[in-house]
C-alpha cells in the first residue's frame, strides 16, 4: 500500500529533478567560452560551458601580470615606431644642402602660388641649411623617396601571412623576432648609408618587412590577454607607445643630431636599437602567448582571464559580416587620412620655415596620450557597471570620434588659413583628441569580433587599408597644383566626408561580440567530461 502511494510521488519528484537538471544544462550550454589555444574537438560551436565567474583582480596593481604584459606591449610599440620613423627625423642631418636644393622648388609649391588666396611666406632669409640640411650624404629627392617607400613595400610583403602565423604558432616569438630584426637593421644602417644608398634602401625594405609582423601579432596577443571588461583600457595603454615615441623621438633626435658623439645622427640609430635590446630581454622573460602558459601569473588572475577572454554570443551572420567590413572600411579611410597628414600637411608646415615648430609636433601626441587613456577607461567603467552593452559602447564612442574628426576637417577647410594659424593648430589638436575615441570604438571592436582569429583578421584589414592608402598621394597630387587654400580645402573636405561615411557605416553595423563566422564549426555533440589545454609560452 505504501509503495502504491509513494510510487507516483517518487516518479513525479524524479521527473521534476530530471527536468530541472536538463533545464540547467541547457542554460549552461547557451553561454560558452572558447579558448583559442584549446584543441577544438569539443561540442556545439567548439566551446565549453562557462565555469563560475572568478572575481576580477585589480588591473592597476604591482602584482597584475596582465598589466605588466600590456606595458611590455607598449614598450614594444615604442621601440618599433622609433626604429621605423627615425629616418624621418634624421634625414635633415644626413643629407647635404646641395643635394636638397634641387627638390625645394617642387616640394614648397605653396610658396610659389599665383592665386589670390595663397599663404604669404615670411621666410625671405630662410635657407635649407638653416632648416638642418647640412649633412655629408649626397642623396637627391628621388633616392630619399625610395628610402621612405621601401619600408611600406616591405610591410605589404609580410602583412597578410603575419597574422595567420601569429594565430597558428603564437605571437610572442614573432614579435620578438620582428623587432629584433628592426634593431639589427638600425645598428648597421649608419654604415650602410655611408657605403651605398642602395644598400641603405635594401635595409629599409627589410625593416619594413619585419615591421609588417608587429601589429597583427600584437592584435593576436591582445585578444588572448585582454578581457572584454578591460579591453578598451588595455588597448589604449599599449598603443600609447606610438604617442610616447612621437614625444621622445621628437625631443631627443634633434639633440643627438647636433651632438658630436658618434658622428651625430648615427647616435639616434644606435641609441634606439640599444633600447630595443633592453626591451627584448624583458619580453623574453615576462611575456607569454597565453595567460595559463605564464609561470609568473597568479592562479586567480589566470582563471579570470581564461574565463572571460572570449565569450560567444548568438549573432546573426549577416550582421557579423557587416561588422567586419565596418571595421575594415573605417580603418582604411583612417589610414589614408594619416598618410595625407603625415606625408603632406605636417611636412609642408616644417618646410615653410616656421619657427618653434617642435612644440607643434609634440603637442598632439601629448594631448592624445591623456585623452585616449581617459576615454578608454570611461568606456570600460560603463561596461562593467552595465550602463551600456559592449556593442553599444563601441558604436557610441566611434560615432563621437567620426563626427568630431569630420568637424575638425570641415573647420580646416572653411575657417583656418595662414591668417588664423592658431585656429588651424587647435583644430589639428582637436582632431587628435577625437581620434582617441577610436580606441574604445573601432579598435575595441576589431579585438572583439573574431578573437580566435584576430591576427589573421587584422592582417587582412591592414593590408587592404595599406593598399587603399596608396591612393592618398595620387589624390593630393591631382588636387594640389600650386598649394592654394582652395585646393587644400578640397583635400580637407574629402577627408571629412570619408569619416562621415565610414563612421556612419560603423555606427549602423559595428559590433563588439564574438561573431559566428569567426568560430569553428561544431564537430560532434558529445561533451567531454574534462578538457585540458596544453601550456604554451
């Protein structure tokens, strides 16, 4: 009798228990975490159920290894950019005045403008020797052009395979090898410059080829160490190496050129190559491809990174593809815009004979390094407090960046001229401030949409952007016939409209979620009891 009464009750309880367990299992399988370095022999979408969340350890702590790795990445960016751009600051010390005279009429076109809106020059007593062209090397403008372009051609050669190799074999050693190669080239370039200009051009080509490995490999490493809640802050921190390079190289290179130590300008090459050797020893000791492959990391921090580094969310495939093209489109136009600025606008300012030009070159870097880290920290704070989603965050900050940069270039086109120099300088500085919003915007999105293949995706994006940026010289060359204000206004308007269009596309389709197309396809439906990932350093 008791069995008859309790049997339905037991059956009902058992069914409720089984239903509850099935429901919980289903809920757990909806949130999956994919670790890029784990064997993909697993389950649905090649992911494993998320373990209970580990409490977030402090990022800005002496014990934080992820902060140390980020600072080493920043140091790496500083070294690579210093080695790559040193020629731009030392060329005036290397080349003899007589070799440069022949290029001055062609380059200083705006001084000879016959249009009524040209900028008057105040450089009657200015000469190329006063500008610093008092070196001993007889390089004409054609040779100098090859020296600068050789680096770009070298980078194009290695951009596409670099990200694939970083994702496949790990970025740590690729970064080490690439920057070490650049340092070696920097050591021998002073000797090659005196030996043969063509040998120097070849060394610049090899330096560019090595440099092509750096950014895709950095992106691959960042996707393995930067969790979504800290991604904008850490991205801003490590890319600050570019601005630090602009500040320190701009301050030290002229002083070294004027000194008699080691012949003047060669000191710049030797000094920054030696700094790179110091970085390499630190990188070799502390950096690793993955958090769980680093022997110095604390258990809590390692769990926090591996649990959060890549989270898969459901996403429509069409939107995810558009999200990728949103990043690529904006990155391409942004690269073209920087080519115009650094290849044409800033050099024209320097060559015009303006005095006290060094603060102008340094001020934008100083402003950007503070604004970029500030807005990126704000973006991560808003995401952690759940005021905005990850996708909303990148769209909001990118919209501010695109609209702000476009406004600055519209101002340069319509308001700034040689009679309102400080307005033009202020607009260029404002442009750098709004560029800071790209870090929590498009850059964070690029790190997030395909974490398992971030190096490969960044390689393709950079390659396309570099190819697109080659249109900048043709665009400027076809528009600028005599350097009048109206012609420069057309250049600024084209840049502004490009930011409006690419920024609008990103705001509509940009994303910060791991995309469906970036995840491996499922292989079987059997969930292993335990998965172990091999340690990788």
